[in-house]
C-alpha cells in the first residue's frame, strides 16, 4: 500500500486570527487510482477503516452510489487525495455513507466543499431527503452537518460496535425545494472563508490521529 503523504510536511501557516486558510482543492469523482490515498486517510480517522474491497464494491455500483475525492490543488502534477465523501441514493432518499478529511487539513472547508457537491448530486438523482449517522462523541462533525440543514432524529445506542459509541441519526428534508437550494448556495458562498469563521472552537475526536487545531499544527509524523 502506498502511503505517500509527504505534502503534509508543509503546513499552511495559521491566519493572524488563529483560523486556517481554505484549502485549494479540486473535487472530482473517486476512481480506482485514488484508493490508496483514500485508504491512507481512512486508517487515520476511523477506528475500523473500510477495506479496499468494500470501497471497490461501492465504486462499482454506479447506478446508486456517488463517491467524490478532494485533490490537493497545490501540487497539480501529483494530485494527492486530501478528503473524500460518498452517497447512496435509493427510492428518493440519500444516505451519506462517509465523509473524511486528512487530519492535517481539517478546518479548511474541504468536507464542506465535498458535501456541497455530493448533496447537489443527490438532488440530481431526485433525492428529496438525506440521512446519515454520526458518533455522538464527534460534535465537530455534527456542527458540519447542521450547517447543511441536517437535524437530529434520534440515537442508535452502541451503533459503532468497535468502540461501543452511540450514533446520532440525522436527517435533512426538502432537498428538492427552494429553501434547501438557498442553504446549499449559502454554504457554497462561504467556502473560501478561513476555517473558524463559524465561530466554533476546534474539537478533537480521541481516535483521530494527527489532529490539527485552529491554532496551528500538531501533526504527528507520517508513517
Ligand atoms: C468531520 C470532518 C469530516 C470535517 O472536515 P473539515 O474539512 O475539517 O470540515 P470543514 O472545514 O468543512 O468544516 C466546516 C464547519 O464544520 C464545523 N466543524 C468541522 N470540524 C469541526 C471541529 N473539529 N470542531 C468544531 N467545528 C467543526 C465548523 O463549523 C466548520 O466551520 P469553520 O471552520 O468555518 O468554523 C473531519 O474532521 C474528519 O475527517 N474527521 C474524522 C472523520 C469523521 O469524523 N468523519 C465524519 C463521520 S460522520
């Protein structure tokens, strides 16, 4: 497995107010050649990472799945994966299956950029509702989803068997309506603002390795 993440040795300087500049990334469809980069992030941010075969199987189901990657725009010749997100659409309902960003690039609007594109694709597939599960121990991710109009609909106790954590089940409704279009446009209009602009302090999840806060870098050495 290639784990070539050397570009993260160069950290973006924190902004004077303590925020992080938005990342210059390109969002595109996930393809087989991105899987090494995706899996390297997967292993850093999830206690039970998806396997290569599971991801490949998701990519094969083109009728109902959409998977996107964010590629580092600073190194056009090398185009490394810095984030990814996926979606399953069935009978008018979208299910966000995954969203993850390399820890060295958190709070740079990469997940927001991916979700704007992903939810636009859900709308293009005629989904009027979207749902997802998120760990109750992950308030930063909950904030992210709330910005897209997701609201909590309940808790599934012990949903994450590997850690025993509970899942918050969140839903966004009316994706095909004008209000949701306006919300998506509002998030899109803020994609170039620095991280921290929502006013939320940076929050860490214990098992995410190499967490970077708004104040600057605390990246561990890459393996
Ligand atoms: C959750 C995650 C995907 C967010 O990615 P990101 O690119 O850092 O998110 P963004 O920069 O687009 O954040 C947008 C907004 O969401 C909220 N937010 C995101 N991460 C946050 C955090 N760690 N603490 C507090 N608020 C956070 C903020 O309101 C932020 O806006 P701001 O930075 O202008 O204040 C990323 O932390 C990650 O990969 N975590 C590990 C995997 C994971 O938990 N995935 C979600 C599974 S459900």
